[in-house]
C-alpha cells in the first residue's frame, strides 16, 4: 500500500473525532489527517504531520521560569483574567503515530503583560491525555517580554518514559525572525475563534517506540469463540452490530471499513455493546 494511504490507529482517532460523521469520507480519499478541522469547521493543515515513523518533536531549553509542583488543571484562566482567550488542543503520539493515554503535559507561560508568576502558580498547570491521547489547554495568548517571541513552555512525558521539554510558537509573529531560540518546527496552527478568542492546535510525537497497529486480514469463523464478523471493505450503517474477536460492537456512524479501523481501535466509529 502506498505510504500516503496507510491507516494507523492515529488516523481514525484524530480524523473521526475531528470531522465527526464526515470523517470516514475524508479518510477514504486521502492520507491520514492530523487534524481535519477546529470547532468552527474550517479545515487547517496539521502541525506536525504525523506519519508512522515520523521524527519526534524537538526539545528546547526549559528557560529560567519553570516551577515544579504545578496544580493539575487544564484551565488557567477565569472570567476576570485579562488577555486574549486561547485554546490549545492536540494529541500525543509515539513514533508509530499511535496515541498515548495518560501522558503528562505541564504548561507554563507569561501573563498578558509578559511576566511570569515565580511566586505562585498563575498560568501554570499540568494535565494528562485521555484514553485517545487528547489534551486541551484553556489559557490566554502570552504577552511579549524583551528578547523573546511569543511562546508557551511545556514538558511532555509518556508514562515511565523520558521527559520532553519544549516550547510552542505562534505563526506570523515579527519576533520569530529575531528570536534565536525560535524553531519553525514548533509552530502551532492558529485561527480566530468567536468572541475575539484564538484556537490553536499542535500534536506532539514522543520518542516512544510502538508497534504499528495492523488490522487482521482473516479471523476465526463467525459464531465461534473469538469469532469476527467485521470485515474490511464492507459498508456499515449506524446501528449495525458486529463481532470482533468475540466482542460485540455497535456502529456509531456510517462508513466503509478500512484496515486500521477495527472496532477496538476506532471508538469514534464503534461502541461495545
């Protein structure tokens, strides 16, 4: 199969979740999309584009303002916090582009005036990816301070694996051309959102070895213990029931089955029951 047409578990989880019912149609006709759209429905390019075997996200300096022991939270603002609201969302993958659940992400950044809270934990917080490898941070666009372009710090760690320390950047910032730390490989995809807010997307690829997910080409006869009635190339409608390795699943949305979309690997398409 052509490299651009490979389907990994990442493909289904990201594209189906991002595109909703339209995801299978989008996936059948082209390569795996790291992110098909934001909440507003506008298509964007993935950053970075994660192929199976892609290079890990690069590391960068921690800087002088990291404080350990941040509170566990994904929302760093409240109704009175000054600044432009920003939502950063994405996924954490290993080197085979399979999502990593319970990965730790520890974020810290400057406030609207470009100042860090080095006494407390304002604009600091850690969270964990969910079972699909997703994360979401609600914060503000950080302010500028001398010598640096606009950026957000983050540490990312898969369970029992080394820590990746890096930074995320905003496209179109004039200081991107003069900041000696800036690296375009760490640019987020950013778009305008309602109420003068911003939405950003970035996907981390950690240097964590994984075995690429491969769908079964054959299975035991249906009806026997461990039986499988699900099959690639077959069109399924919402409500259809199948078995896969002896487990029953209900189709959540119409699609044509592809290798890599096996029911256990595609929770956006199938539900146990």
